[in-house]
């Protein structure tokens, strides 16, 4: 990255950082996408089991990666200020607490699943796929958390194309492994939806291996000597890093867990509704990668400019990112509304699931537009390291406004599953309004 002076230069640098991040995030999320879509073609119950499992898994998974992403603004600030000697120490300490986070993630997952199994009251096969998919994918938690530390280190230095190439390499591997384990081939047994969890776990190990190879062989990363002379764990540094990371991860959890909560509430409407709802969320998650990538690019660029003592340039990047995010979201929404029937056919051949999915995708259009406003505001505030208030606003908008409003529409007003979708939209919209006010205040303080 380098200093820019005009909006033309800023736009060019913005896209230079953005596009690799977008492809990287799309590749990361495509693992869950292909797990769901390939399982759907193995049967309705396989789709429902994997969909419920991913709906429970990924909010916690992504929020944990969000905690690790707190390394990005910290490293970007140091890189912008020219304090490169401190970066190695931060990354090494990140390894330590990321491993602790992975252990906690798995332990909490075991406890939560055991509590939920009797509550969900799923069909026998759906419950079997649900539990065993989670067991399989859990074996990949440790490597993917360590990979996240390295990915944030590479991204914070502005080399987002490298992480893009690494992650893109893992996507076809994941698809191939899913094919082997889901449908059975080359002597492997057909394991249905459970095979998707096995394929994903193996893919996470391959992702770690590729990241390590880049760090030890490619300039300028090999000069940081990340894997040599590890210091003792510094709990003071852990506290400093987690003070940024935990609010980021908690904010992501508040946003994504509301989708998980709604998914669990949808189970009372039967397998067809579950399959259609989770498939709609699965696809909108893919589309969300556009505003999310813009958000991550803003965190890097705003953090870099603030670290270099250029708050005026940080504000310009913020305005540019918000404008582009809204334009992209509106464009994708237009495509989504016109091709929802074709999109539904990707997930299932079941007539009932396909019809309901096409209806849910209409609501997803509204979500995409609000996400296009919400996400860049979050990314900019993270660049300012203003993360605690952002977390509180997320709790307010998603859990105190969105979910209760959705329940009121779904149950007392008898809107059914559609009421919960309207609640999700209300939560995202209220969050966007609150974040806009917060950013305006933060920018005035600089």
C-alpha cells in the first residue's frame, strides 16, 4: 500500500485491496455453500441435516474468525506507522491465543449440541446427519484458526492477492473431497451429508499448509521470521489484542447468530421450510461476501491511513467504500429478484422446497440492500478501532429489535416463517442507522 492523493488513486488502490479479499472470502464461504448444495442433491433429509448444522456452526465459527481478525487493524496501524519490528511479536502471540480459542470453540460446541438435540426434536436421519457433520468438521478447527492468523498478517500488509490465491486453491479440493465422501467414489463409501463435514475438515488442513509455505518462502513475509524464536506467551499482549478482537467477533456473532436463532425457530414448521429457509440463507451468505469484503478492505485502508496520521484520507476511503457497497448491493439485488427460480433449482429438485425457496429469496433481496449499507460502516469503525460501541449497537439492533419484532410477526400476528424474515430485515436496517450516527461522531473526534 502507498499514500494516495486523488479519488482516482484511492479508487484504484481500494479495488487493488478489495478484489483479492472478495475472491478470498467467496472461496472461504463457498466451502459451506458447496457442503449444503451438494448435500441437497443427496436427499431432502441430508440437506436439512447439513443446513441446520451449518446454521449453528458458522455463526460461532465466523465470530471466532472475527476475533482473530482484530489482528488486521493492529498490524495495519503498525505497518502504516513504520513499526515493522513489532509485527512479528503480535503474530506469534496471535498463534497462542488462537489455539486457546480453538479449544474453547470445540468444548463449547460439544456442550451446546448436547443441549440442543432434545430441544430440536429432529427426524432420526436429520438428527444423525446434523450431529455427525459437526463432529467431522470440528477436526478442522485448529488448523483453520491458525490459518486465520496468517491470513490476517498477509492482508494487513496489503498483499491480499496472496490470500486470494491460497484460498482459491482449496475450493476445487473441497468440491472434489465432498464428491468422494458424499456420493461415494474410488472405493470411498457414500456418507451423505456427513461426508461434507469430512471434506471440509481436510480442506482446512490443506489451507494451513499453503499459508505456512507462503510465509516461509515468499518476500516480504519470510523476512519477518514468524516461525523462529517464539517468545513466551504474553498475557498483557493477549489482553491488548483481544480488547480489539473480542468486540469484533461479538459483533459478528450478534449479527450471524440471529440467523441461527431464526433457523432454529423455523424447525417448528417442518423439514420443507427448514430446507428452503437454510438454502436461502446459504445463498444470501454467498452474496453478502461483496459488502463484507468492502468492509474488510475499509478496515485495512482506514487503519493504514490513521496509523500514518492522515485522518482526512481515512474519511475519503470511508465515503468511497460506502458508495460502492450500496451500488453493488443494489445491482446484486436486481439480479437476485429476476433469477430466483433458477437459483432455487441449484439447491433441490423437490417441487415444494423449490417454490418456498424462491419466495424466501424475495425477502433476501431486501436483506442485501441493508447489508450493503451496514457492512462498510462496521469496517470503517474497526479501522478506527472503535469496536466496543459497535458491539453494543449490534446487540440492540439484532437482539432487542430484530428478533423480537420477527417473533411478534411470526407468532402473534401469524405471519409464520415470513415474519422472521421481516424481523431480520428490521434488525439489519436499524443497525445501519445506528452505525451511521456512530461513525459521524467518531470522525468528528479525529
